[in-house]
C-alpha cells in the first residue's frame, strides 16, 4: 500500500525531532552521530598509562591516570624504575636502563673504549668542546673527557638552537589531557605530546577520543589553562589509581584524587614523639654514591645518609654490617651554638654511633623512599640520646 505524501512528510518531521533530541533508535544507521553505549558495565582496559573503567550504565568511561605507576592488564602496577626511557650509571663501566614501561631494568656493560656518563655508555675519547645530551643532563667534552651537568628537577636535556641545554618539561610524562576536541598524550620524558583531533562523531574525554553517547552530556573536557601549560597538573600518586583526572564539565564523571601523601620523617627522641616535614625529601648524589633522606621542623633538622650505595638498593643496615654501606644519622637540636657533630656536615649538633636502618622502597627519582631507623646520638661533648621508632616516607626529588 502506498503511503500518502503528507504522512511521509509528517513522519520525517518526527524523525528529525527525535534525532535532535539524541534518541538513538530514531537516528539509526552507521551515519548516526550518537551510539547507545560505549562499553560493557565493569569492563576495564589500559588507554596509554590510564586505566579506563566502564560505568555501570555502559555510557561512559571512568579514567584513572597511573601517574608514577604503569598501566598493565587494566591496573596500575608498581614500577621497577622511574627514569623512563633513560639510564643511570652505577659505575664508570656499567649502567642500568629503564624501558618506557618502567616495569624492569636492564644492566649494560660498556666496552673497553667506552665510559658510562649521562646514563649510558659513550666513547671515552671525545673532542674538546663537543656537547651532547645525556639523560636529564648535559655533557661537555673538556680536555678530552666528558663532564656532566645534571638538569634541575622538572627539566630535561634538549637540543635548543643547535646546542644541548636543560629545558623545562612541557607536559606531565604519560598523562593524557583534552584540549577542546584534541587528545594530547605526553611522552615518557615530558618533552612533547602526541596530538589527535577527534572526529565529528567523537568527543575528547579523560584525555582520549571516544564516541558520542545518546543522552549523555557531550561537552568536551575543560581545556588547559590560558598559558597552554599541560604540565602543571599534580598527578603524582602514592598508591595505585590515586591520581588526578582532567578538569571536566559539571556533569562529567571523574575521579577526585586524595591529596598527595605528605613527605615526612617521624621518630622518638628520649621517648618524645617528633614529626619533621619541612623540606622533607630524598636525593641521590651519584658522585658520592650517597642517598640522603632529610627533613626539618622549625630550626631543628635531621638527615639520614646511606653511603656508598647504588641506586635502587633496598636492604637492612646496622653498625656491625659487612655490606660496606654506612649509615650516618645527623641531627640538629635547634639550640646548640655553632654545632659540629662528628662525620656530619656543619650545622648538626648530634651524630649517630650505634644504629639500625632499613630501606624498603627506593625506586629512583619521582618515587618514594621508605624505611625505618633507630640510633644512639652523641653530641660534641659526648652526651648521648636515644632515637627510637624512626620512620621515613619521602618523595625522591
């Protein structure tokens, strides 16, 4: 039976109206701008270094960047190293390399005519004045030998105007963000983003392009700030999944992260509890093979020094240890004038004699250094104090 033309016209108006309201069954076909759902409830997967979890209604993904962990099998897992795509010299002839996944380390031995500098093996003989980039360091040949200058925290070495130089990172390594309809995924070094413009039937959410879903707010994630800085977001987690998501519209489903764990050193001195968090952190000084954990409170300060020690070592240490690693605990009580404790830098009033210390986490720059310690402290006059129940949990700067 032939449908009257007037009825066809009215039907077309109804279909058009339903499509405008994003009712998927009315639009239908492969050319529809909207889909009914994105995923199966509970489904999860890795998108770059982000865990994507399907919402119960199947209409959205919930995004959790892994930050200083790596996304594997739809979960954030701890890394074996944090210097992604780089290396660290552990001697003049050996280096440990870290893949961009961060899930393993690979030790390499330099050949006879090479030396380890700037995180890798390089020809020992060089031309005076030659300059190249190492891992987060500049290398210059001086008098036929390489000299290394480390970049500051938050910097990498890049060739600028034809010469290597330390420059600030432009984005947070491996973080994905949306800039309008453009997905921007930062590389492992923080030196550049891979940009993808979402298609007409897509929208950028959680840093990635996805299909538009009928009945769901199709506004894009908020763009980076006016400066264009994609690296200013704090996404350093302390446990799996505790990371910041992109700033999103009022109806977007995002994870609100907890505050980053505060770095601190806690202990009892003469039975009195102390907690130091001023400037708390850890630093590894390759030239001295020294791991320094330090913090302060008011005018008082404490410093726990492990040396000589290789990067990433975890172990138990005490004053009778035969491993060759010595731990020196330096303390300033805030009142002793012109303090100078034995084996400690100027400015400390007490140093350890007997001690026990443990490193339980030590995964390099950007990760946390965690452990315990106790000691007998002695000042320049020989007065002793007992430090007990010491713990440290600090960020490696």
